C-alpha cells in the first residue's frame, strides 16, 4: 500500500470521527449542567394571613325607620241608597265604574212629578191651617171681650175664651208646616248628590229602572286621602313614640312620618303620616296596628301613578332617634349572636346584643364599642386569634361607621 493511499484513508476517518467527538463533548456538557443547575436567589414564602376588610365603628345619632306593610283603603267608603221611590230619569255621564265626581254633583235624578204634586198639596194644607188659626185667634179675642161685657167678677174659663180651640189650630198649623217640609225634602231627594269628592267603585242601577226607598244605587269612596293599616312588630314598639303606648299625645304638626312605597308599574313613593293608633291588639296577628294617612293620593306628580284602592304597599315609619348608637351592617353579624373585630393583627370574636335591626342595619346594645375595627368580609366559623391582614386600612379609617338612615 502506498503512502498516498494511507493518507487518503486517514483523512476519511477524521471526517467521520470529528463530528462524533463534538457531539460527545456537547452531551457531557449538557449532563453537567443538568446535574448542577445554577443557584438562583430563592425568596422566602410570604406571611400566610387572612385578608379582611374592616369598618371602624363610631357612635353617632341614628333615626330608626320601622318597616311595615299594608293595603290602601279609602278613608270613607259608602253605599249610596235611594231615600225615595220612583223611576230613574237620568244619570250623570261620569257616574260609572271608576268615574270621578265632586262634592255636590248631581249623580242621578228620579222622576219628581209625584213629589212636586205632593209639595203643592202640602202647601195648600198649610195655607188652610194658617187661615183656621187666624180665625181661632179672632174668636178668642172676641170671646174675651164678650166675657168682660157681661161684668162677671170671676175670670173666664178657658173653654169660654176658646183657648183649647186655639191650641188645636196652632197644632194643625204645625203639622201642616211639617208635612210641607217633608214634601219639599222628598222632592229634593229625587236628585242624588255626591256627599264628597270621590270615585265610583261600582254602579248598581241604570236609567229607566224603578227604585224603592233604601235600594242600593252605587258604592263610592272619598278621594281626599286614603288610609293604610300598618302592623308593628312587638319588638319595635320600644323604638317608636305613639299615643296610647307612651301616654303622650302627638299633635298634628308632630305626627310621625311614613314613607309609602310600591313597585306596581315601577318604583314609586308617597309621603304619609301616622294619624292614629288602634285601640286594641289585633286578635289574629297579636300585633298593634297604626293608621297612616296619605293626602291627595290620586294626584299624578310627574310620572308617578295614583294610588289604587286595594294596592299592596310597604312603609317605613319614623321611629325614635338613638343617641350615640353603634350601628353595624346586618351582614357582619353571624347567627344573630356574634361578630368579628380585628384586635392588633388577629381576629377577635365578640358576642353582641342586638337591640333592633332591619335588612341592612343593626343597633348593637353591647359587645361592640366605638373605635372597634369590625370585619365586614364574609367569614365562616373562624376561631379567635387567627392572624389577619387589613386590606383597606386607610380607606376605612377615613369613613368610620354607617351613615344615618
């Protein structure tokens, strides 16, 4: 074998072995890096604490609003009846179910021809009785003159002086006058007039119908104001001043406010006032009821619809104003018995005594004090002493306590 051939073989072998050697070197380097990774800076885990929001408590005056409910009822609801008999000749155009009327409006007319005749008859009887009385008075005067002409020393008897006849004539005149007044009253009653401003709830008769005395014509109600019967919870009675409960009468200018609300066709409110308290506890509900009055309930202020008879409404009644009270969100109280506060950097579970509460607020008699950091974050059963971190510290301290109602 020549030297030239050997050189050629060595070069070919190098071409094969050199890439293999490079790959082996790279593999060893990778293995070293995997087995010995570079040491990075490892930070310690953060402090594991429960994150909570708090509300600093503050003692402030607070006016309680007591919740209730009821249905709208007219202050006056009457059944119009006929006082005379006869055929209905006409009915006012607005006198129909739901129609409105004003006090003094003629709602319907009954045939009055018979009653006009009775008035003329009574007038004639009255004039005749008046004439007879004048004649009797003249006879009495003449009888006294005749007795004096006789020269009798004794006084004349009443019968001689026609005094009984005179009294009878005066009585007949009084009876005739009463008959005339009754006939005129019956004639006046042929026109059925509205006793107050109101609306028709239901009409019972129509034109052409013959009605009898005391027959029902229509059911109507007054529209000047409505009343709402509102029950009060027994536990709320100590937080409201009512006549008959505290012994203090409330003058009209100091009657308690009542905010009436309804969601019928939207959310609307009316301003009312408590005008009286019922005399006894309701036997079925075992609660005291108060009566709220709403003036001009059928006027449409803006887009607000009128109140409707029988409409269900809710009410918020003005209660007492608490002095330096601790008020907290109802959601921050658990099982009606305890709440959480932050003491230092741990939770403290406090037993509380609730004096009054509604859906959003609660008055705390004891267990919490001004300056406490009340936890408002929803929590479950967590033991006192659990480490916590306040997430709204600065914001909470800037706005302590609940705002007034």
